[in-house]
C-alpha cells in the first residue's frame, strides 16, 4: 500500500482540510515524489515549495484513489470524474485546484 502523508482523517485519504464524502484522492507531489491528500497538507509537512507536474509527465501514475488504492496517471484522473477501477466519484471541485498541482 502506498503511504499517504499529511493530516489524515481516515483511511480513504480525507484530510483535515478536505473531508467530504468525495474527497478520496491523494496526489504524488512532483517536488518530493510523496503522496499527500492536498496542497495544504504538503505545505504543513515539508520545508520546500510545491512544484507543478509538467504536461509532458501527465502519463505518470501520480494519483491514488483512497477507496481502492488504485494508482492512476494524471491524464486518467483529469479525464474521469470517478475512479476507473472502483467507480468511486471524486469531488468535482478538485478541478478548481488543477492549476496548483498541474501545469495546465
């Protein structure tokens, strides 16, 4: 199982910042190759700046479904509103944060 760091609230990767029923993904941060539930958890846990995933790396497995623990590529994640493996629906508002994580 891939470890997820940050202020986790449960075993489906919800954190103290985002804990709705649909907040079930973790992101492997480009800058440190470590999974966190959100940019706020990353900021509170490390002493380096967040680096965005470059577009040419969107085929990298860097998204973790907190329900079934499937790792998927950034491209797959961005093109689906639910996990392609277990069907769990993601928070649609996560798209608002794409510019924080990804070079879009």
